[in-house]
């Protein structure tokens, strides 16, 4: 049994305790780093930069969110992490399509002192600045996606990353039996919204 869960992390972050960042790093830092190295083929420095940006964004953003389960919390963090990875690949103008897989969150370690120094508010600003550089059609797509209910949005984003329905069910804490139908309905909603913006 783990000594802490997402509620403990959220409580620390909401109370602005440094332990919140340490717990985030302890639980997600190395798995995310290993994932960026192994699956996205980033070098060591780029991989850590993405991890730091993700963790800093979480410290700034998490106080505004509520989560129903550990799986939804994990899914949210992983979505933000993959958004940073996508931005890095766009910047590198890479044509390689990444393959996403699950990662082991059980490994524990101590937050190095230099990690706290590396996490600056600049990373958070960079994240949103890069999101604003897309074409107008991409902005419309993002707006339409954001207007969907959270479960539809999560389902579409995870399927876009080639997650199986079993994996999505585990991540989102949902039953697998209706996920395929829910996915097609969510896709239809998104297409309808996109057509209305033309």
C-alpha cells in the first residue's frame, strides 16, 4: 500500500507546502523521464526539462481542479505531460509519431535540490505561449475540444494516443463495455462543432 495518494498531493499543493512538489516528483518524475527517453527518444536533458515543466505546471494548476479517483488524477497529469512532449517534437520538427505506453509509478526516490531550482514560472509561461502559436484552424479545433465535457475530451485525447479501450477504462476509472460507443459519440460531437465553425 502506498504511503500517500493523489489527495495527499493535492492537500500539500493547495496548502502551498513544498512537500507537494516533492511528492509529485517522487511519484511521477522518474517514470515520466524514462517514458520520454524510451518512447519519445528524447535526450537526457530534454527529457528532464519536460518533466520539470510538467511538475511546475501541476503545482500552479492543480489547486483549481478536483478529481474523483487516482486514475483520473494520473490521467490528467499524463495528458499535460504528453502535451509538453508534443510541443517539444513540434519544435524539433520531427516526423516520428510517438507510441505511448503505461509506466510504473511504484519506484520511489528523493527530490534532488537542483530540481526545485529548475522549476520556474517561466516554464508555465512557455507552455501557454507555445500553445498560442498554432494556426487559426488549430485554435478552432482546440476551442471545440475544450467545449466538450471532460469525459469526452479525455476519451478522444487518449484514443488519439493509441491507447486501447482497456487501458482507457483503467486510466479513467470507467467501464470498458460502452467506451467504444462513447468514443464514437464524442467524435461525432467534435466533428459537428468543427463543422459549425467553418
